[in-house]
């Protein structure tokens, strides 16, 4: 089974660019973040792609945030809310339950370039971490845009960014807690020392061409699924967004 996750920074945009062809991604489950659209605004091919069931959780605010999942297998059940009001109204959460595992697709808040929404971001993380306590002994896949680079190896310029949003000590501590609670970073399981492996690049200063990026998109799995992992990957050749897809096979 192959699971792919991608912050598309506008689902309609990547579709119109021709870079998102769901049936050609090779995913059994495709998780998207920052779709920036309501279901009724989407092309029919995005709502009901051949061979996939589709699930959308759009933000109340038009053109903002939101998540989606395309799945070849029909899940047993699904949830759109975690219980944190501000987070939920932005469509940042989708949980689908399958016989083999539960899948959680997340789009965590950025926090604001001037850290104006850092308090909200940290509160959302704290609520999420508390919510995930009940799943650490189960088979769970946790994927999406976490908007935090965990370690210095996860961004091109750690020293210059040590106090900047997405790499502050407070934010990195939340990923430490997630890992401490038994969620395994699938990419680091296979590539513990790999550098220059990024998933997001700023639009300015020709950053992507120079690979001045950050690894802020993850697939975490619980221990009961980690033993079944076959591979983890970053598809940095796929363009159309400021992020690239990440994924796992098991």
C-alpha cells in the first residue's frame, strides 16, 4: 500500500496547471492539505475521480486552509472535527478509519511570519497531542503539513532561523512530544542522517532551485505500523506548489 501526502497550496490551482492527476499519482490513499476550496467549487474530476472515494473538509472561510483525502478503499467511518473550535472551523483535520489502521490527515497552523498566531498554533498542537494519547498503542498513520522543522538537519539554514517561526524551541518541543508519545517519523526511520531532503521552499530568492528548503511535511506512524513500513520518500521533483509530496509504502 502506498500513501502520499501533499500540501497543494490550492487544489484548483494545481489541477489547472496539470500537475495533479489523481489516478497517475500511484497512491492508494492521497492526502491533501491547503485545498483552499469548497467541494462545490471543484471540477467534477476532483470531486469523483475514477477509482477513488473522496472526502473533503473545507474551511468556513472561502479560499483558505482545508483538507481532502482520496482513497481507493472505502473507509469504515470518518471524522472532520477534533474538538478545538478555531482549528475545526478551518478544516484542518480528517480522520478515516479502515480495518487495517486509522489515517489522520492534518494541516497545522503556520503561526504567522511575525509569530502573531504562534499562541494559537501551540494551543492547537497541545490539543492535538492530548487527543492522540488514546491512539499511541493502535495502528495509526498521522500525515500532513506540520509547519515545523524538527531538527537542524531538517532545514537548509538552521542557525539563521533558530528564532523564526516554524523553528522556534517551543514549536520543536511539540514534535519532540509527538515522537516521545510513540509516533515515528517514517522518513527518518529509513534516512536518519540524510540532509538536503526538504518538502517546502519559500517562493523568494530562487529558493527551490537552490534547495534552500525546510522539511515540514511528515508521515508519522505508531510502533504497530512501523514494523510494516517498506519505504518512505520525498517526491521533490513534483512541482506546482511551494511544497512537494511525501509518502510511505507498507
